[in-house]
């Protein structure tokens, strides 16, 4: 885990398939999720994000959990399994993107990526509104932040042709910045978004209203 940048402290070593099977057996339980999170055990915290009930989650809970993040895998799993299903996600993205704490800031961009991946009904304007945050966050040289910014930009660009064009334009703007991080993000985005596989899939789609 340490080789992949995962914080190994307090780990039990439970695999994701095992956690998902356990979550399925347990079912949704908000109170249990809060108790699992309070344990401080990363494996338990990932499980908490799976069994929690999005409709029971408050903004205060999201703030508490975000401040408690100390590993990228827990951060991304919480965003993927829970935070992107709450109505507070767009507001938290706007706030967290400007925060200095490494994992809170990563959560903002991981959450953008998760929304772009999961929220099939969202209009384009929502994701276009995130692009200025991506341009701003792209100059953060911290590895865990820049990778999340890259993830967010690439997922926005893969939604449809309209957002693909906007993401490519943003990547071009990042190329011109005097920032190694921004240029790396641009290179990653251009490599994937200009690939024939992505272009072929997008050509089969109709541009969504936005």
C-alpha cells in the first residue's frame, strides 16, 4: 500500500471485494456508518461510505469526514460511494477546491470526477462551471491534488462532445501556464481525450443540452 501512496496506518488489510460483500450483507445503516467512521480505521471508513444513507448525510458530516481524510483511497471511495449522491456535492466542490488541506482539496476534484462519471442527467452547465476550479487547482504541485485535478478534467471531457471540446480547450490553457503540474495535467488529459477510443465513443452520442 505504501508503494502506491496509500497510508498504511491502522489498516486491517480488508480488500475492496470483501468490503463490498460485507456492505451488501449489512445493508444501509446511517447510524452504523457514523460508528464505523469514528473508529478511525481506514477499512471501516470505506465500509462506512458504502453503508451510509445519502439522504441522511448532512453538510456538517461531510465537513467532519473531509477533515478526517488522510489517504487518497479513502478519499476517493468516500466521494465515489457517498458524497456524490448527496445534494450538497456541488456546493462542497466549490468550497473545498479552495481549501489548503491536501485531502480536502483532493476530495473536491475527486468529487467532480465522480459526478461526471455517475450523474448521467446533469446538464452541461454544471460541469462547465467546474472548469475554472480545475484551472485554478491545476497549479497545485502536490501529487495527490494534481492527479485528482487530472481525473476531474478527463472525466468531464468524456461525458459528451460539447464537454469534450471544453475540456480540450481547458487543457490547452493549462499547457500555457508556467506550472509543471498544470502542464502534466494537460498532457494527461490530451493523451486520453484525443485518443481514438474516446473520440469514437463520443461520435456515437448526440450532444446533450447544456
